[in-house]
């Protein structure tokens, strides 16, 4: 796995709900390199899987509940300039709280201390 703590926290904050990895509840448009689009819904791991597939997708436009455009380059930069892979997306899926007995990765920030927690 190539995810750094900074990368996990970026993913939880930008591709999660309430700063936690999730398996469902997000909607986005995946924009392919040829500018064709597909509207999808799902969870944190699915978004990361689209972003790391740079041969197909150039960006993800989140539409609900978070709104914003994200690229693989930004994800890699947030991950301390370390590549993020499909194996990392699998790790995220294994830590998104589904099924309920599975751990869920969350970024917790209570000023002045921010940390991560697997609940």
C-alpha cells in the first residue's frame, strides 16, 4: 500500500462523508480523457479507483454531497507525491465501515489537534 497518512486524510476529507471513508452516499461525474462523461454514485474507494485509472479518466466532478473537481495529480500531491494505486482503493474499501463490523477510517480535527482514527 502506498497511501500515506496525509493521503488518507485528504481522501477522507474530500471523498468521504463527515471526514470518513464511506461505501455509498456520494455522486459524481467521471470525465474521460476524450471528454465523454458518465454519472455514477458509490463510495470513497470507487472515486479513488476512477482517479488512479489515468489512462481512462482525467478528473472526477463530485456533485453530492460534496461539490468539486478532483484530479489524480492533486491526489498524488496530497499523498506526499507518492503514487496511489488500485491496491490502495481496495484498502479504502476494506476500511469504509461496511459491513458494520468492519473498521472505518476517519480524519478527526479538533483545533488545535488533528488526527486520524479507525473506528
